[in-house]
C-alpha cells in the first residue's frame, strides 16, 4: 500500500496531503537515468580494461608471438651485420692489401646500402610498420652481401692476375749455372773488350760452351728474334708484360719465333759468340719499364739464400772487362 505523506500548513493551520510537483518528478527521473548511465559506462570501461574480450586476447597473443619472432630475427640480423662488417674489413685490410689494390670506400657500399636506424621501441610499432622495418633491414643486408660478392669476384681476378704476374716476372738464370761459376761480368761500369774504355755494362755475361741451351726466364711473348752485326748478334727480346722485358744476346742459333708465347724454362736458343763478342757467352738483360736493372736480383726462383748470396758476390767481383 502506497504511503501518503502529510505536512502541516501554517497558513491554514491544518495538515494537508503532500503532493510532489511534476517538474520535480521529472528531474528525479532524469537524474536517476543519468546516474545509471554514468555508472554503466564506468563499469563497462573497467570491464574492458581489466577483462579483455576474446578478440583482444587473440590480438595480444598474436602480438606477443610476433614480437618474440621479431626479436629472434633482429638478433640474427645483428649477428649477420657483425659478420658482414668483419668481411668488409677483411676485404679492405687483408685481401686487397695483399694484392696492392685500393680498398673499397665505405661511400661506395653506402650507395647500394642506405644505412637506417634500427627499431628502438618495438611496442610503438604496428604490424605493418614492424614488417616494413624488418624487410628494409634485410634488404639492406642483402645488398651489402651482393656487393661483397662482387668485391670477392674482383679479388679472384686479382689473384689470377697476380699468379700470371708471378709467372711472368724473370726469376731464373738464362743458362744452367748450378755451380755458380758462369758469371764472368756483372752489371755496372766495365772496360769495353774491343775499345778498352769504360762503358756501362747493362747486363750479366754468362760464359758457357757454344751450343749451351738458353732458357726464357719468365712467361712472355717473343718480340724480337733478330741479328745485329755490331751489337748482340743473334738475340731475342721477350716481353713479359707488367713492364718487364728480357734480352738474350750472342746466340749461335735462335729457336724462338716472333710472336711466340713462351713459358719460364722454355728453350729459346743456344749460346754462341755472334755480334760484338770476344767469346761464347750469353749476355742477359732485364728491363723494367724500359730501364735496364741489375739481373742478379731476379734469380730468386732457382737459388737457395746461400747460393744467391754467393752469386751476388760473384757478380760484384767479376772481371773488370765485359765480354761484349
């Protein structure tokens, strides 16, 4: 049963029924509704914050898994970058130094591999940005690897060229000289055997019986197999490339032919006494970029250190007269 409220009216001096105005009723009703809505919103926000939905749980699990995978990939990328940096350093400091090649400047590598900052806070990234950042890092690393492969291909060519160069440089004696007794006259000022005046002797004279084999001292191409009556007589000039040439004079007979490719130790002629010569011998010269140098320093391939030292002394104390 609904309770009826009364109040004492001082004007009429009697009790009257209390009637709530419609305006007040409406205000109370809307106030209640507003309070209920606010309470409901608060409860819902609390529920969403502390009680995630199934979709949110799935998204969080996927994010956690992706973040763990990303961390693993980042660790691998970091290891690969360190290894790549080590390879680049060895490329510049070791391999190219061996072959006297200029190191690759970092700017050259940077043209293909633009350096970018690594991710500092994975949490701040969405899935798309995370994937793009990792893809960019891997692309940069891939470009560096490809560039390094190209560099190693260049080094492989340098190795081949270096091998060719070592085979081409004159490195043995032109005649067999096991007992080291055949050098009669060394490089330097000597007395001309015909005119009796001091003259620069631009090679070494190897005495040997006529018909003794003469060998190419390095790989090369025969440029001059010719005869000169007042000079080296029957002689051969071999172009070894890389600025090196050798000359073999006073042969009794020439075997090599112009344009022929010869290898170190290959027979090119025989000892004689043709041209301006006072006896059978092989006059031997070494030229570097057109300048005559002492051939005695190019016999390191067929001599022990002790033999080389003896040969140096023999060439320095040889006859004051040359044989040509």
